[in-house]
C-alpha cells in the first residue's frame, strides 16, 4: 500500500476539507399558487404542473407516474 512520504499538517488537511459541507436548499414561495417549491424546478399543484409561476401542463398527474 502506498503511504505518504511526509505527514500533512492538520491545518493543511482541514483547509482542503472546508468545502466538504452540505448547504441548505433554497425554497421559494410561488406568488400565483402560494406553495413552497425548489428554485429552478417544476412543481405540481392540484394536479397541474407549474414552472416560474406559469401553468405548463394541465392534468399533469394523469400523464406522469406518481410513485
């Protein structure tokens, strides 16, 4: 097994690990339907598909397979 030739300091190791963290997903409330949804994603309200506050597909749940 290959091993490092020199020990990495804890500060150098931790600098590399600073970017390994989870961020909260930004949730937005639609102004037309008043429902929370993820940004830049389509969302279903009462069986209709909305995106950016506009109705895209009416009767979407009949078309899509809901698991």
